[in-house]
């Protein structure tokens, strides 16, 4: 944004009698730590990293004549995330800036389409507030291509980071129940919008922010103590800055994020989906799948959040890596063999099962175990109710899994929320 364009915006705002835009702040403070060019930091450590894929963001820049970047929040294989001041909206926002559109395997327009679908749902549905909102989107031109940008409300830590802060590595029962309620509300809402998430994990569930003072503190910290950075070939790479813990632990409710892998409910799907340890039986066997894979995903994720370990690992002892046959063997150990009618639908059925339905994948099924044996944190009737709740999600046949709307009426969940 140039000063002349800002003046024109101010003049138009005055003429309309509307609130004046904020003026950009000066982030030119040079008292920052300079990191050696040879030291790899942040996104540089990712496999297949190429600097030219990323937009060369600079703190202090104003993007789309509206959003002044005030600090780096995080990074990933397909994007970087930045805190910004919305000069017109008088609020802080989070900017997700994707690698350029010509990059292999990157389709930012798909995530934008998912959020546009989610914006069409009923405003009165309580699950709408449990899905991360999209304020705006725009495209910027970089030296190596165009970059899609999504504008979201800022959120605090992910559930994964929150768990890492907890010495016992698991959520207390009330926090688990509230988190699950929010996720189920989000999934019920997404279903009404025809969206299947397919990638639910602790890293994709984030806390909202009620204490907005931490956003001002974040900005002020960057002004006074600029983030360490390195410059290489004219590009600056910044270290991410953490948000403070909200005052009095005033966390907002958990929100389901990151719809970049979303699928549409009206289409038939057989492609691979989901994080390996959360893959549902139908995805492994290539049975046509739909909304129910998200329910299986949640049932497995509960173990990460509450038991401090995965329910399934899928590690093949012969290869030492994830294999579908090892995952299926673990599921059989817990749930018994699959219903014949379900397994028969799988395009990969013959790879894992005989004509008689016997598991024949060249790997031993572990000794039989039950959810009751695996759950170690609850006692008595509360444990029984909890296991009934989880069992409603962990069913071989997706037709036997309860929908999110049904699970919201579960006795254990209502007891603790």
C-alpha cells in the first residue's frame, strides 16, 4: 500500500462518515538477532523445501492494501501463517499464505472452496462457531508465481501444542468432553454443508481467543524486540513468535481448522485419505467412503487426547514402517474380524482376506484385547459410559457408526459438558 492510496481510502471513509482506517505502524527496528545464513530454520528444515515456492513476506508489509503483517505465527509444507492488522477492519487477523500456485501438489483453491461451502450453512447452527471462520481471501503476485491468501480470525495454540505443555501428556476429562463436543458440532455442521474433513488431528483443533490483549502484546513485542531472522538471496526467513497464554486461562472454545484435504459429501470416494494411524477400515480396504471416516477418526483421536498414546499404530514388524496390513491386524485384535458383507466391498479385499473371509496378509494378528483393557484412567460407571461412547464410533462397518448429531446426545458426553 502506498501513502497516496492510503490517503485516498481515508478521504473516501471521511466522505462516507465511516470509521477511518488505521495507519500502518513502523516495524523498521533493526535491533534483532541475525541468524547465520548457513543455519537452517523453520520451513527450511522441511523435506523438499524450495525457497522460491514461498511468498517472501516481510514484517511491516501491507498486503492487499489492507493487512499489515506484524509477525510470524507458523509454517508448513504448503504455507506460512502470519499475524496481521486489518487496517480497515480495526482488528487482528491471521493470514495463511500458500506456496505459489504452480507448486506440485498444492491446490489452495480447494481449501478456499471448502470454506466457501462452510459459509453457506445455516447461521443458527451451533456448529458454525466450532469451525474456523474465513474473513476474506485474495491473491498476491510473488517473484515466482501467484499466491493464494486466506484471512482467518487468530487462534491460540493447537490441541497438540496444548498437550505438549501438559506434563502428563493427556487432557483432563472436562476438557476432553468439551473438545469432543466442539468437534462433533463442527462435523454435524460440515455434513449439512456437504464437507468431509478427512484430516482430523490434535494439530487441526485450535483454541479460540477471548483475551484479545494477547494479540496487542504480540504486536508490541515485535515492535520492541523484533524476531530473529536470516537473509539469504534477498529473502528474509523469520522465526515464529508464540502468543502469550491468555490472562486467567481465558481460552476460547476449541475450533476445527485446516480443511485443505476436505472432500465433498455428494461424490463417491475411494482415494487414500486421513493420517495413517487414524485411517478407517474402508479407506484401507478401498471401500467407497463418506462422512463416516471422520467419525472413526475422532474415535481413534480420543486415545491420543485422553490416554496419551495411539489406539492403532500400523507399524509393520517386517518393514518398520506403516502398512495397511499391520493396521488391519490391530483392528481385528480389538474389534474381531470384519463383517463379511463389509469386507467384500473393498477393492483391496483379496490382498488381505481369503474368499472365506480369513485374514491372510502374511502377518500375525496380535492377541485379542478390549477397549476396557486399554483404558486406564477411569473407573466404575464413568468408565463404562466412556467406552460405550467410543464404541459408537469404532465400528468396522460405517453404517453402524453413529452420526455426529447422535453422538452429541451421548450420556457420557452430556454428563461432562
